[in-house]
């Protein structure tokens, strides 16, 4: 899919006073990617996006673009809440975006509305739109100028299932039909896994790994899921014994990452006075892959 990079950062850092929020961020987004940025709340996802869009200046490091980023509209973004005039129609909001960018508007406004599924809204004010419709309008406004790169921070956050499907299908359509490269973050990892072709995993303001969707899907990591009495204590005992165990992936249970022998685990538990009531095996998905990298809660 890649025909060269679209965006590359090297040693990107951002500090607020003495607090360092981003530390030596190195990411590469290739042409045609849907690049999923995965991390906990406060890991630095939004700060990265604000820095890449020019809303904030980095403290140090470099950002390289594989396209003419000086062209008006070359980067479209939806970071935090879309700036929508609630008393104006979808078409009027898009016209305002053309004016903001100093671009002349034409019939492409209505083609954009049709593309995002808002062409039948007429003069209805945006205040009457559902949250999903407002998100699609925000994306439509980010599309003004036919951007080479679209940067979206949590575009499906708070949406109902129908709204999530609508935004997901829109982004896939933008990527496949318009060849648009997209950088997206989302807390809903199961949805992100249906979109992303590559991932950057961020923890504590640092990119700890980049991986392709294929690498995540075919990581080959085996999982063992245990149901046991005093599971948190047993989990710690397993960690102390050198096993990669955690309790975040499956609440109320222990998840063992990597190859482990069922009989060995059962004997270990019994020897240490624990009763295992169920053992299941599985393979890693995006959420388990993420938790295996950073541990803790899956609120990325």
C-alpha cells in the first residue's frame, strides 16, 4: 500500500514547563495508511495530533512531510470537538470552512455532503443533528481542500453503534476511493482494528512500538485465560515465578501471555494453594496485544 512516507517525526518532544508530555516520538505514516494511534488517557495521543496539525509547537524534534504541507487544505483535521456553527446548515458550515482556508467554493460542497451522507439535510441547522451526523459533518469540513492527510482524534467517541458504523464506513470510503491517508486515535480498540492498516502504540509519552495490522493479527502470541480463587494473588505469584500474567485483559480472570503448559500452571496453582476452576486458550487480538505491550487498563 505504501508509495513512500506521508509524515515522519524524529525525536519529537513536547513539554509544558517542567512536565514533559512527549518524549522522543518517532513515527512514520506511509501513503495510503490508516494509522491507528493507541494509548491510555494521558499517554499523549491528543498532544501528538495537536503538534502535527500546528495547533501547538514541539519543544524539540522534527516533523517531515512527504507532500506539500504548505498547500491550503493539504492537512485536514478533527482534533477534539468539531468547530460547527449549530444554527447553520451542513452546507453553510462547509462554506465557512472554505472561507476560513481562503478557498473558493463551488459545487464540490454538495458532492462532499453526498459523500458523507448529509446531502438530504437541506436547511436543517446542525443543532438538530445527531452526534453521529455532527461527527460526519466535522469530517466533511476536514475534507475541504482535498487533504493529502486526515488527522482525527477520537472521531467515534460517544457515538451509538449506528453512528460508529457510519463513521467507520466513511473513513474506509475516504481511504479506498479517494486514497486519503488517515491518522486516527480511538478508545474503542475493537473498532480501530476494523480500520487501521498500521499502529503506533504510545505509553507515557513515548512510542513503544509500531506494527502493521498483519503483525498484530498474526502475532502468534498464545493466551491462557484462567478462572481461579484469589486470582489477583495468584497472578502476582505467577509474575514472581517469571510468567507474563496480568488481570486487565479479562476482568476477574488471569491472562497468561506467551507459551505456557496447562499442566505446569495447574500444578503451580495447586502447589501454592490456589484452586483453578477453568482454563481457556486464545490468541491475541488488538486489545490483548496492547495490554501485553503496556499492561494496565485497556482504555487506549
